[in-house]
C-alpha cells in the first residue's frame, strides 16, 4: 500500500463521524418549559441548609458513591486492554 493511501479509510470514517455529530447536534432542541423546576422551588432548595438527611438522599439518588463490583469490572474491561 502506498504511504499516501495509508490513512484514507481512517479519515473517511472520521469525516463520517463528524457529519453524524453535526446532524445529532442540529437535532437537539431546548427542554420544554413544563419540565423546568419552578423558581420558588429553586429558591426554597437553595435556602435550605445541607443536612445529613439531604446528603443521604442525594447519595441514594446518585448510587451511593461507593465502589461496586460492576464498576470494578467495567474499569477492568477498559484498563486491562490498555495495559
């Protein structure tokens, strides 16, 4: 294969991915107003002190913040081939 032709396929794939990204970006629309949190509720939440109950509720919503077997397996699937 000629040295000038080595990256042709790679560049075409990257150009195609850029086009797909451009189209996906153009299809994004703003979130409907009905899904926005009312200003009064935002103000109420910002005025409330961060208590341990609030922190526990946040941790429960975000998965607890601990390390699970699934997370270790996922990182191993990524890290082992890189090593």
